[in-house]
């Protein structure tokens, strides 16, 4: 099973492996006890405005890949209806995401 933060975008690429979505880093200790060793820090959390992965973001990265679709301005604007951000706030968040080198990071749960 692949653990992924917020987004399910990796699901088509890892079939038939199921994807479990983690909505808060506080869930990770229990998942580690269940034997999970890695989590995909998918930067979709930026798009959705879910800021519950601050400690996880500081952990060492095992592997990382760019995924420019997760930095697309239209993706952020589509979600502004749900985040409640203004146009300018949304674009500022998108620009911050675009400055990030990698949008997909595998992080060990050791």
C-alpha cells in the first residue's frame, strides 16, 4: 500500500497497489507501527491548503521528482473556491509552489 499525503494523483501509476491518503502527519506514528516504511509527500497539500505536514517536510528525503502539473496556476485557481483565498493570495501560493524543485517526495518513516 502506498501512503500519500492529501492527493490521490499517484493511484493510476501504482495500480494495482492501493493508495491510502494521510490527512495529517499525526497519523504517521500509528501507520509506522503497522509496518509502513515510507510516505509520499505529494505537494497537492499546497493546492488544497492543508498545512498539516510541517514536521514531515523537514524529514530527510529518500527520493524526489518534479511534477509540474502540481504547480499549474489553473489548478490553484480551481481550488480557491474551496480554500477561501483571494485571487492574489492564490497566485502567491502557486508562485511559492512553482519555486519548489520537487513536488513528489518519498520520506522514510523510520
